[in-house]
């Protein structure tokens, strides 16, 4: 019979051996298959989102660097502002001798001994006055 099919005796023996083989039942875990399918289906939109975010980041960085370079090459010019007023400028009033700025200038120039005498009574005089009242 193998001669009728045009098979050599070796191929006929191989054919008979293959006919005796039986396939094993497939062991597919449905939960694992569903998890793998879900992961593969979500991978493409994730990659698209990541690619768009990377492109926006690169474009923003390039724009920022170009702006810094352009600003360094062309510093802004400052135009003077002219304010016209019909009112005369107020004249500077002389500083009082008791002002903080005047007292600081006196101390830095002449020392503590150059400070003017104060009209405020000392705390010892106030204590003596309070004790005599009681």
C-alpha cells in the first residue's frame, strides 16, 4: 500500500508512526489569557501618550533655550519715561535734629557723646517721684 502512495519504506514507517500520535489537550488559563490581552491592548495608547508627552517636553525645552539665546543676543532697550506735570516739585524740607537719620549721622560722625541732651526724665527720677507720691 505504501508503494501505491509513492512512498518509500522509510517514509511509510514515519507516516504510520505519526498516525499513532495523539494531541495533548491544551491547558489555557483563561484569567492569565485575559490579563495578557488587556495588557497588550493598553500598551499602544500608553506608548502614544508617552510619545506625545516627550515631544511636548522637547518642544518646550527647545523654545525656552531659543528664547534665552535670543534675549542674550538682543538685550532690551530701556526708553526713558518723561512725566509732565503742571505742579512744581515739592521742596525738600530740612531734617529735624531729632529725626532718626539725623541722629544716626551724628553718632557715626561724632560718636555717642555728640547726641543732644534729652528732655525725657530718667527712670531713677520717675521712681523717686512715684515713691514720694505714695
